């Protein structure tokens, strides 16, 4: 991403690093050339600090009344979307250190951010607070919708208008950032001073029409279970709740102890792909809270055999997008929802 974009990379490790583990993902991204990190809230940022991560971190979404005192003391930068948040950040500064802030501009997504009608008031106050040493304006930023190139370019133009309005008041931050993985690849003019790379650093594609392989990315996560039980059954055997699947002939059923409590989507019942012993099968019947069943026919499956749900397709694993399609969702959700019961093991590829 650094070679492609030619600008600083902010690695986004929110939501426990999209399910991969926030601290390990942050450390790997920094080792790979990222210069800073992004998370959703202050709690996630503080968890990185407790994990030994000392790189610049910005947290950009806050509940009403959020205190920034601990964040400021830990050198965490605050994404500011309102006058109240700006003043709370300034109040958290110490006499020795100003609070680092990134001012978020609303550019059409309809979520948080400083509205254009409020630019003059918020920018003026931010400039004043910077002059007296209460805040340090590190960046101006926004988010894109990824609806179309035209929509994103319109949002980029609105953002640059906001940047110009801030400059007229004397705000000239180090960073302007609006592009996440999608725009960083697709819209070169959106790269500005920094790109925020989330799904891409985990080796997954943000595009519906291009795979990880098409982009030269390698998925970082492989989800595996083990066969916990094997049962030979006759034709007509009902499988799992609701008997939505019944065997057509004598066959073997393999039980896998992973379910929707572990993040395996129930919506993929009867469709989610798995690989056992280099053979591909699909979930048979409904995925339960803790387990699912696979009809493996006459394949020589045994207790203890590995079951790969998804991983790197170039190594023979189902793609996470296949699970996303089976569950009518996106790859982001599949990896992010993998639950805490699933042990994580870090390996080097």
C-alpha cells in the first residue's frame, strides 16, 4: 500500500483488528511500514497502549460525555466531530502537552462530522485552542461512501472545500486523510497525505467484483475446526434443528464444534463451504450455536481431522467471500464477527 499510494499508511485495527487481534495486527502493520494506527474508540486505543504499542493512534467515535483525560495522558489522538468534543479534548490537555486532535468533516455520508454550517465556529475555536497550546491539530479527515467513483469524488471535493475553509482560518494540519482501502486503490487523487487501510491489511478485497488474488493480496486469517464426531446414518436421516436437510442415501455425517456463538453465520446454513482432507463439502442443515454438521458421503473422514472454513484460496481453502455470499453479507463481517471462544494462533507465512 505504501508503494501503491506513495503516502503514509494508517493501519486500521478497530474491532480487535477486524477479528484478527488488535495488538498483533498493529505490531505487524507497523513492522510492515505503517506509520500510525486508527481505531474506533478510546477504549480500543488504550488497549493498544497496554499491549505495548507506542505509535501514533487516533480514535474517532465517542459516546456523549466521553472523557479524554486518559487518552490525552497516553498520547492518543482524538477524532473531533463537534464543538463539545473539541472542548473536551482541550480540557484533557496538560500544561506540558496539548491534546492531539483530528477534525472530522461531514462530506455527505450522513454520520458524524462537523457540518459545513459549523465550520467557521469550530475552526475558529480550534485555531484559538491551538494558539494557546491546548490542542495540536494533527489532521483533517472524513469518510467516503464507496457508492460510486462519482459519489466519492463529490465527497472528496466537499472535503477539500472544508480543508480550504480551515486554511483561511489558519489551520494547516500535518495530515489530510479521507481514503480507506477502496479509494486508496481506486481513486488516486483521494490519497492526499495519508490513507487509512483497514480490510486491505488483512489481505481482503473491498470490491465486490475483484478478489484478493486480483489485487495481489493474501488473506491473513484461516479459520479451522476439527471433526469432533463421525456418524454413519441411513437414507432419510434428519440433520440438525428443523430437519432442513435430510440425507438422500446412506452416508457419513461429521460434526464440527463451531457455531454462531463463534461467529459462524447461521445465515450460511446449508451453504457454507468447508474443506476436509482436501475435499470440499458444504454445511448440511442449520448451523447451531455451538456446532454444525457436514454430510461427507463416503469420504474417509475421522475424528480429529482438520476442517477449514475459509483462508487463502491459493492454498486450497474456501475464500471468506464464499461464506459472505452464503450469508448474504460482506467479507468484513465474516472475519470481524469471529468470537472470543475461538483460539487465535499467530503463524508466519
